[in-house]
């Protein structure tokens, strides 16, 4: 968050432009895909483990909470799920 604030104040030249035009929309698309997939997942499957993240098993429900709040862990989860082609 501090980096984004520093960039907004003119730091790093063109980096803030690229961040806003390329990276952030990409993450929004991943987030939207995750939310659509989560919404279409049956309730009985949401307690199943979908990913082992940093040595800990994650269920759909835990991943949803992290993604919903936009945490750094949520961003990493989205990238992992994209690599596994689950979203």
C-alpha cells in the first residue's frame, strides 16, 4: 500500500501507469473468475481442500475470505489457482 501511495506521488516514473493499466485489471479479472467459480461451486464441495498453500490446506471457503478482503495472501491464492487452471 505504501508503494502505491509513493507511486501516486510521482515515484518510479511510468511504473504507476503500468501498474494501473496492466497489473490491476489482470488481478481484477482473476478475482472475478474466482468469484464466478466459487458461486457455481456446490455448497457441499466448498469445504473440500482445493490448494495446499505454504504447507497449509485451503478450502474454497478460506480462499473466498482471503480473496474477498483483497489480502496479499488472497492475491497469491488467485495466482496459484490460475496456475492450476481452477479459475
